[in-house]
């Protein structure tokens, strides 16, 4: 694993320390890694949504029928 050092203003360091203490993280590194993972997930979801929005429409979706079919299986 590589190491990265970052500098934070006192207010941000205090915030991170509070998140570590109250959020179930063992270290500030674990907290920052979790933030990065969440940001990666957010960016991936955004890419998927944008790709879907820009893709051509091939057919219409009957959401009521889909919902009813899902209810019957559940």
C-alpha cells in the first residue's frame, strides 16, 4: 500500500478526528479511504446515468406491468 500525506486546516482535522471517534473508524486513513470509495461509487453511478440518458430509446417501458409482475413473484 502506498502512503500519501495530506495537510488539513485545524477545523478540517478536528472534523476528521470527530468522524473517526464517532463513526466506527479505527484511523483517519480508514475514514479518508471510505470517502474516496464513496466518491468513486458516486462517479461511476453518474457515468452510468449519463450513458443511459444519452443512449437511444429502443422501446417504451410499462412500469405498471413490471411492478405487477414483480409483486406476483414476491
